[in-house]
């Protein structure tokens, strides 16, 4: 405790920044394993291929996953009736829910669209709050803080 007081000034700031051990020097364990296996890569792949040719199901699965990984699924393209014409976020959300209920899009696509609307609404609210705050700060800038009686604040 006494050492800590010596290393800080009156405001509590460090005079000398504390020393942390940080990341150890040298390669990580994953880097060491990769370095060890890299020269054996061709031999391992050849063995994996020969086991797959002999009919080993796990080797086949690993070989195909390495050589030809599965393609990423393409996002579903949706058309929501009434979405573009809806003037409010609530009506847009209702259009998405109705489209999912009527089978125009999957529930997963509807959920993603509703999340996008949620993010958009939060961004719009943040912009609105920021503009209101700027307006309030602009009004208060004309009144000096010292001229406001304390009783008016309570």
C-alpha cells in the first residue's frame, strides 16, 4: 500500500506506469504446432487421400472438407409486399411479419429484416436525441450558468 502511494501523484495518476508481464516473447503454442506440422503436410494429405480411397468415412469427410469445403449458403432474396410503401417503422415491421405469416419469406429472413429495422430505429433515435441536445445546448449557451439561481434548479 505504501509503495502504491509513492508511485502516484496528488491527483492519483501514476508517476511511473505499472509494468505488466504482457505477452510472452516467442511463438505461441499454435504457431509452434503449425511450424511442426508444415513439413509433414503433403505426407498427411497423401495418407488422408489413401484412407479416403479405401473407404474410411471419417477420412472421406476430412478430405472433402479440406479439398472442397461446402459453399456458403446464399442469403434468401425476399420481396415484402407493402414494405416500400409503409411510411412508419411500425408499418414496415407489420409488413415483414405479415409476409412471413403468408409465406412470402422464411421466419429467419423476417427475423433478420426486423433486426435491421430495430438497428435503424435506434440510429434514428440517437440522431433525434443528438439534435435535441444540440438545440438545448444552444438555448442554454445564451444564459450564463452563474446567473441561474440555485433555488430554480431544485
